[in-house]
């Protein structure tokens, strides 16, 4: 599969909703009801991070059981992460940064990658390799919406999913930028609500996020 085709798949996932929830799952049993609550609230792309032993099982369950969800994998660091996520049913992958080995593995994998960048130089290097859709991470510590907005002029071909430290209140600053397609946010699935099984609360948070619109 060509890099261009995989970039089209990444863009399609990014355009499913204004916010992609960045989820840390400790117990795979919560994955399906959580994902159903997000979809009911209008959020259909879900990033499950590889930060816990339950992550791959959670991805597998969402892919198999939640209609309308496009499940992706986050915190991808190695070729092995890509392969395991693809076997589990992930539809896209997200990395916090990039390395030559990871990019080589992504070229050989069927799983489209949304690689992370924090500088203009990193973004330019990925553009040279055919990547037009990138994750800006960590968004707030790296310079926030002002830095990302400054890139729009000199890097007009790139589109971003800023992630890291963004809240519902600050999301609008990023979504107003011409080079932002969506944002990543962890506030949609707080640990307390996952532990409590508060699916109605998660659905409400999803509805608030889905109501945001790129200008």
C-alpha cells in the first residue's frame, strides 16, 4: 500500500470528528461500553494507547464488537507495536515522535501511521517522506496554538492533529487554525469515569467534543 493511500486513510480517520479521544485502559472489560458511549456521543475515531497490558485486548474487543467505531493504536514506538496492533484490528497508528526504524516499519506495514512532531524541522523531514498529516505533540508544552498557527504559512501542505495538554476550553483555539483537522484529547475518558462505569458521563463528554467544529 502506497504512502499516499495510507495518508488518505489517516485523513479519513481524522475527519470523523473534531476530537480523537486518547484513551488509557487498565481493564479491557471497559473497552466495549466505553467505545459505545463515545460513538453514541458522536465520536467515532478512538485512539487506545499502548501504555497498559490491556491495550491490545481492548483494541481487539472494540474492533470486533463496536459498530461505527474506528479504533486506532497510540504510543506506537516500534515495528513490533505496529504488527501487534494490526493483528488486533487497529485501523490507524499514532506515535509520539519518529525514528528511522519506525518509519521504515511503517512503510512496510498496512497500518497507516500518524507520526508525532514537535518542531518544524521534524515536520519538514516527514513531508519529504510523503507524510502530509502529522500529530503535533506535546501540543501545549511545545508552543500551543500560536506555534502551530505560525507553521501554516511556511508549511501549507501539512495538516495536524495537535495532542497533549488540550482541554475542551482550549480546543477551539486549535480547531480555528487552517492547518488543524482535529485534536487529540484525554479528557473524554477520565479514569474516574472508566472505573465507575459512568458511560452516560462519557457520552456527555463526547457530545460536547463532537459539537466543536473546525472553522
